C-alpha cells in the first residue's frame, strides 16, 4: 500500500520540478525560433545529416551558442566510434565536429 502511494507522488513532484518547467521554456523558445525563421526544421537537417554522414543519429540537441542557434548531432557509425557534428541551425553549415567523422562518398 505504501509503495502504491509513493510512485504517484514521485511522478507528480517530477512533473512540477523546475527542470520540467525549463524544458517547456526551451521547447517554446525553439518553436518561436522556427516560426521566426531563425532555425530550419529539424527534419530537414536530419535528412541532410543522414545523406552526408555514415552512421545513425543517436542524439540531437538545439542550443544557443554565442547568440546563434546550433543543432548538435551525435552519430554512431558501424565502427562504433561515436562522433559529433554541430551545424548552424539557420543555414545547415558545419560549425565544428568532434571525433572520427565519417562522410559518405
């Protein structure tokens, strides 16, 4: 009985946490940036990344760096050595990469 009461309480507390509120604000900022034309849709850039690089995208983040929006992609190629690419979210241009980047030929 006691365990049955604890789980719903934990769920309720986590949903009302500042982190959950921060996630909502981040989501709203990203939607506003898309509506304002400051970023390209993730689906477009994801398709470009999959065409250009060998590997499966395993993580994606949209962040602001030095006032500019960037998409960070982590890819897992068949070699198993994860690499990261960072693209300008408005243009899709490569900003930087880290790790053993594998481009398609």
